[in-house]
C-alpha cells in the first residue's frame, strides 16, 4: 500500500493505531493534532515517522467545502470503526 492520508484524532487510542498501521504499510501519514496537544502521544506519532500538522479546530469549519470533500470518507471510517467494535464484542 502506498499513498498519502490525513488522520484526524491520531493522538487518541483508535486514531493512533490506525495512523501507525498505515505508516507501517508505507503510507505517508499526516496527523491533524490540536495546537495545544503535547506529550507522549505526539512523540509516539513522530517516532513512527508520522508528520504532525497542528490545527486550530475552530478554523477547520472555515475551509470552504471541506465537509463535502470528506463526506464519503468519513462515512467509510465510521462504518469501519463500528465493524471493528462489533467483531471485538462477538
């Protein structure tokens, strides 16, 4: 697998695992991280070769058309997350 992907929530439990797996498969991963986020979570991402992109969350709403461009991808991620959760509880 090759390519590039942006991961929002990459300092969280699920997001960090997804970002690390993608990076391990040769994908260029850019993690959207809140400007105030510091510490071990950011360090682990950097150690995995993941690029950190600091963002002001409120500013994301001002990016014209962002929601429309992400719509299909966000649904896919939500569906994959639900499927993974279901398989763990079975």
